[in-house]
C-alpha cells in the first residue's frame, strides 16, 4: 500500500493544491457576499461599469449558471460522483499532459465549491453578474476554465479541419462552374479539383475521410471530360 501512495503523492499534491486554492477562493467570496448583502441586493463595485458588471446575492438550486432549477439533490449526487471520479482517475493521466491535469484540478475545485454549498445550504450561492449572462460564482468559473483548458490541445487540429473544409468548399465551387464542360479549368485550379484527395488526406482525421472520399469521387466523376480539356490546354 505504501508504494502506490509514494508513487501518486506528487500527483495528488498538485491536484489538491490547485483545486484547494479554487475551493478557498470560492468559499471566501461566497461567505463575504452572504455576510455583506441581503438576498437579492445588488452592489456596483465600479459605478462606471454598472451596466456590465455587478455583485448580486442570489441562490441557485440547479446546475452551473442557473440552469435546471430545483434539482439540488440530483446535482448533489452528481457533484459527489464527479469529485470521486476525478480523484480516482487523476494519477493515470500522464504528467506531461499539463493542460488536462490543470483542467481537472480546476474542475475538482469548482465541483467541491458548489458541493459544499449544496450540503450546508441546500443551494448554491451565486453573485457574479456580467451583462445579461446568468449569475454565476467562482466555482462555476473554475469549471468553465477547466473545460477551455481541455480544448486547448485540440485547437491546432480544429484549425486543420477548418482549412480542409475550406479547401473542399473551394473545390466544389470550382467544380460547379465547370461541371458542364463549358469552360476549362485553369492550371492553378486543377490541383484543387483533380488532386483533392492528395491535398486533404494527410491533414484530415480518420473519422472524416469517408465523407471527403465520397465528395471527391463525385467531383472526379463530374470532371472526367474537363480533365481531358485541361491536358490539351
């Protein structure tokens, strides 16, 4: 039993340090709001920004950002499940995967912050009001930032998918213009249609290749006659 504890000790130190910091900030801020403002009262810390930002004492019996009201018991059980799941599976996450580790630590802190409220108060204290966005708290913000951090490693892949989709749309537009053989495809446009598979294949995730393959087959089929015209041009 000692070896697993020693092995995972650094992982849990990082997890509970970051999540604990989020939990402390969340609980301190909620306590200050409850002690300073009556329920429903509003405070404008920056008078010049009163239309955009304000502090309001509010109660939430639903999920984050005020959705699914009157489900405190369900979300209490869900919060316990999420907390235990993160604690249990956190050590198996590779230490080099820093974005995911930080994301789960923030989400654990947020989950525990709202969980404490549900256990002690039977509701969650919300107090941050930004423009017309639903009122939220530090725990909700921590969970939301954690979700964003999980998506960070996928941003380059998302950009590649967007570029591939753009190339496919351009190829389809070119094909639409020339599909009746009334005009020739220029040499600059030829690779976009006739070489489409080679251009997209290496940059496209496997799950999307079948769809692209079918689109390319239709483009190649419609361009059979144009292909001959290009070779003569």
